[in-house]
C-alpha cells in the first residue's frame, strides 16, 4: 500500500468500517466517474450548468474517483503506485512509436 492508501486503510479500521463488496465499490467508482463526466460536460460540453446547481471542481471529482479506487485496491491488496507504474511501462513500450 502506498502512503495515501495506508491513511485510508487506517481511518477505515479506526472506525470499524469494512470495505464494500466488489460490486458495491464498482458502483461507487462508476457513480464518481459519472459526476466527473458531468463536470466535464458543464465546463467543456454543450450542457451547461443550471443556475441552481453548485459549481463542481474537476480536482474534487478526480479525488473522489481516486478515493473509491484506493478503497477497492486496499480491499484487494493492490498498491496503486505499482499498478500505475506497470500501466505506464506497458504504454511506453506499446506506444513507443505510435504517435510519431
């Protein structure tokens, strides 16, 4: 676990909260990605925010996605730093000359 994942894990344990089931966590990640999509649509797309809606921030929505993913990773003993590094290595190998 990376440092941030450890903080989340310790906080959950201190409150006696178990991680949700995989299906529940997938639903949570999907919900958070939907909220991120809504912000993108408001900022860059044709569907502008209603005057009655609070302005959302991209950073906050990304944080919510990362938090949900960290909970999923913790429940499955996955270090997100390692997972991201492996994905990056895969991309730089696979796409080395793709965009040249």
